[in-house]
C-alpha cells in the first residue's frame, strides 16, 4: 500500500475533471486519478454542441437560455444555478476557443451556431441558433482541447487508477473529506490519496440500462463511493432517454441531425412530431420526443417487422451538408447498420443517455451531506453531480456546458479551499473497506457470474423504469434488484491475479450499478407524478403541490446489517420563473 | 422528397442470424508464463456484431481472465486498437461479417509497444511522443476579449487531423516505429500538423524544428500503413507529407 499527499485530488478525467484540473493545477498541487486514459472518457462521444447565447448568428441572450433550461427541466431546476450556467456559458465557450478548440465558423470568422432541442428565442417563440459546435464531434474536440491544455499546464495524471472509496473523517459531528482510496489496475496495488480537497468528476451511471448511449465504463463509481459513506444522492429517478439511438444498439445520433433539418417519421412516413409539439416539432425537448416515439410504437405505427422503432430521415438534406455537419453519425449508420443516410432513413429508438441526478452540490461545486450542510473539502462536477441545473430533464448541449462551467468553478473552489486548509486526519485503516471488497470477490467460491447479473439488471431496468413507468413496473424493478443484490453476494470471478485484473473491476462496477439502480427505482416509486424524464402512466400530470421538490436518497444500515434507501426531500430554488404548463 | 417505408434492413432481421466463429487470440500473462500463446475460442455470434462483442462473449461467458481495454464501443474513445487478422483496427468498429468469419479470426496486441497482458500494451511511450510535439495552441500577445476569428477555409485546412482519437492504430502499424521506438510515429506528427496548420497558432516553427530531429518526420518511408490503419479515416501519410513540405519551404 502506498500513501500519497496532494492538496487537490480530482477523480475522473473527462470534461469536468480536466476543466477542473486546468484551474486547480495553477493554484494547488493536484493529482488526477482516472480509471481510463484521459482521452478515453465519454465526453468524447458528445456530438451536437455546447449552448451559449453568443448571438453570433441571430439575436439571443442568456436570460432566454436560462428560461429554456428551467422550462426544459420541467421547473425542477434550481433557478439560481441555471442563471449561472447560462450567464457563464458565454465565457466558457470563449475560454475553449482561446484554448484552441476548432469550432465551426460563420462566413465572418466567428463561432458558428445551430439549432438544438428546447432552445428558443424569447421564451418559446421559435427555435434559436445557440449551439456552438464542431461538426458532430463537439465533445471529442472539447475532450482533446482540455487534454491538450492539461499537457500544457503539466497536470499530473494517475492513469488507470480506480477510486473505490471516499474517506470521511468526522470533526465535531461534521463530515469532512480526508481523501480517497484507489486501486491501480496495472499492479493491483492499493493507494491512499490524502487530500485537502477532492473533486468527483467521474461521470454517469447509464450502464444499468441495456439500450444506452453510455460507455461500458459508466458505472456510477463516484456516486456509489459517496453514497456508501452516508452522503445523499439527489433526484436519481430522473434519467434522460435520448430520442435517437441507433436501433437496438443505443449508439447516439445527435439531436444536431434534427437541428440541421432531420425529421422523425413513423411507418406511414408521417412526421409525427407535428402532432405532439406543433411549434418546436422534432426539436421539442428530449423527454417529450422520446415519449412521442414510444407512443407511436405502442399505437402500432412503429417500423420494422416488430414495429419497435421509428426513422430518422435525413434523405432530403444535401449530401454536402451531411458530410460537412454530420460526418460521424452518418458514418455510424454506414458502419453499424449498413445504411446509406443519403438515400435511406435510419432506424432509431430512444436510448438511455444521461443521469440528471447525482451527488448534490451547491453552485461552487461543494458537496452537501443534507439539504444545507457542506462537506468541507468535497466537491463534484459534471454528470456525477446534481447542482441542479438540469432538473427533471436536461436540454441538449447543456451537459457540455455544465462540465465546463461547473468543472471550472469546482476546480477554483477546491484549490482555494486547499490553499487555506490543513489536511484532515485519515480514518483508522483507511484501506479496510476496499481490501475487504477485493478479498471477498477474489476468494469467493460462489456460483453467480457478473455477466448474468448485469444482463438481468439491464433487462429489468429497460423493461420497467425506462420512458414509461407505473407503480407496478417500478415495484417489479425494486424486487428484481433486491434479488440480484442478494445473488451478487455469491458472485465469483475467474481472474485471481494482480495484473490488469479487469474481471475484478467489472465485478466491483456491477456492485456500484446495483446499489445505484436500487436508489433510482426507490426514488421513482415515491415520486407519484410525471415530470420531465420521469413519466408515470398512473400519475400522468405534474404535481407541483406535492412534488415540486428534489428527492434526497440516503443509505440506511439497520442493526442487522440490512440496507435500505431512506428518502427525504429538498426545496427547489425558484427565482424569476413561476411554473407553467410545459408546451413545445 | 423520399418518403421512407419498410426497407431492406428490416427484411433481413427475422431469420436466426447466429453463426459459429473461431476467435484465435494471442494470450500473454506474465503472472502465469513468460511466453505468449495462441488460444482458440468457439463462439456463437451474429455476424453483424463487432469483434468487441465477440471478445466480451468470451470474457463474460467463457474466460474472465481475457484482458483488453475498451470503453465507448463505437469508435470514439480509442481504447481498443488491436491487430485483427493482421491489420490494425478498432475492435468496436470491425464487424465480424467484414473479416471473413469462415476462417479463424486472429486477434493480438498492437505491435511496437510492450505487451503487458493479453491485448493490453504500455501506452506511455506513445503518449510521450504526443506530448513532445507541444500539442496545444500557442499564441503571443494579449488575448482578445471575444473569440479569435478564423475563416471557414482556414478552419478546413487542419480539419482532417483534428479527428485523431489517439488510439495508436497508425503508430503501431508503422514499420519504422516497429524497428525503432524512438521515432515520433504518425500519431504525434498528425497532432503536430493539427497545430502547425491552425491559423491561430504561432509556434509552427518550433514544432517543425522538433520534427526535423533525427527521430522526426524524415524517418517516414511513406508505406501508407498508417493511413490504412486509421479508424477515423485521417489521411495520415498526406499529413506527414505536408509537414515535410512545410519543413522544406517553411511555409504553412
């Protein structure tokens, strides 16, 4: 076991982690621990763009962007945070451009902008060009640009280090962050990183679904590490299903395709979004479009022999436009489906895409241990966090924005905190939980296999807590997850070695997914209303009287060692926008 | 305007698609043995699935010790470059049907970098070469308040090399790199190109001097292996030629 001491430790090297690292490395001795090489992170899979009211191509302002974000989130957004997001968006984009990001350009040389779902002119009048983009590989460019600037700043990376535990020390009854425990993939060695400040930027949890746009590695490791140490998770029932995933595979096809003029059609060739969203049509917000697609499918207007998908039609767009603006997604269609998007429509279905919920933070990125108390020294940013700027449904292009705005803010806040603070004493035997977890898996002779349990988890999540939910389906999921968690106790692995033991890590990741799936399902069961990405067929309306509040889920351990999810609630911050009915 | 109806893709999906393929994988685990061995696995798979899916079937259902890197599974993250049937490819972008599943499909680690276990290589020398070319925008003078302006034509000039995902498929397909790991390799040159030809950048001369080194761009023998290997379709050899030309003419 090795012990390291750093002022600031960042967990994760996607967009949020690297944006934070660029700030904190300038101000404090920083280590970035990442389970993947930095440029492997899933920020690179983001396609369509990053919203900012630059007004380069038409009139726009950040107040409209704030409104769209609040409305898009079905009024569960904390409005003070949304205002910061929209206001700081402009500098966030300009920062990236100055760091070298190769945005597409307008004829006069400024950053070009295009339309995206839910972004409108003057509070919903018509779609607006707000998304700053680099073809359909904006996330790739952001990830590369941030990594390039990390190289420039000399950021210290620990690649293929898996953070498996958050160390908490209580001082006068207040939880303080003391550091993290990491597992080095190459050697199997355990490392303690004592740090004055820790920033989680470890991404989402999408791999508990089967059809998902998420990478294999998005297993909620940061959320689980904090949750297991008694910290709450906020709004975990809210998960975004992106309307256009490649049929059965879930690979993302950007909303930018519809921003460029792409149209969704059912088996009759009908542009069905006109029925559901007369103004914004195919560019309504993602939850609305995903529900519309499944409504078409359920009412027998889906495509294919099983009627289980619809089409994304780009055939009316000039090939030159597809080549220039959508080169990657058209190539995905060719590679994975053997389809030529110039002439044939692309079969799509909604795909599990983004966790709106996560580790609760305030606008400085400070993690909360309840509705108001800050955990000194602990920060989170990006998809792992819940500020909440996305509320019940995130707008497209607001996540690349989120990682930049709140990555930067948390990087600065954490470094400033570590500059004025002392190290917190480590708990006794800081490695004990990680050692116990690893040894249990390594020595297990049980007959359960990781792949079987994961498959069943993903199938039950897709069947029961996806776009449409009811009391009955959610209960089915809760029961199935409980069964799987019991079976997980008997899981065993084949690779008993120290070196690059990905068999072991997949088992640990599955444990995280199971724990978080339970939190999601229990949170969803209690929310007896429909709002944003959480749609209950048995409660089809939004209920502002009883549910205009954030869910806060805590892990409770009984005296017999049994584990339950305890739910509490937190008020939503409302400033200038009163909840209205949401129409597109 | 075309009005889509049922098309050919759908018609094929009804019949049982599974076939049996042999995956012949070069295994190496220094905890077990100093020597690497070929091991065959027979699996049932839909030929429209990826080589990565085949590797997952083996790892998840047959042999959990099989070790490889992967993440996004659709050709964006650059984790799973491998030598498949003797050619460098991404396992997640290679469909079984496209690589003759009648015969055993061979999978081995990319060449020129030290194998650590099975298909996992030491990426550090690769990333060191990348870092050595100063892969970041360098400008002089005061920063503008708004964005720097760039014409669409100037932006287009380096578009191809911005696509690089640092998967190492090109560098580890290069015979010069196999023979001498000191050579910067195609990927580092591609990333230097990305900045040398960016109209906003002001350190092109410095990067050219770095690549004028004995282990620099002149080692390239234009075998085009790198261009063939690139899963992003970057014209790697062309980019290297452009850097060579810039070194001669000092114009870029």
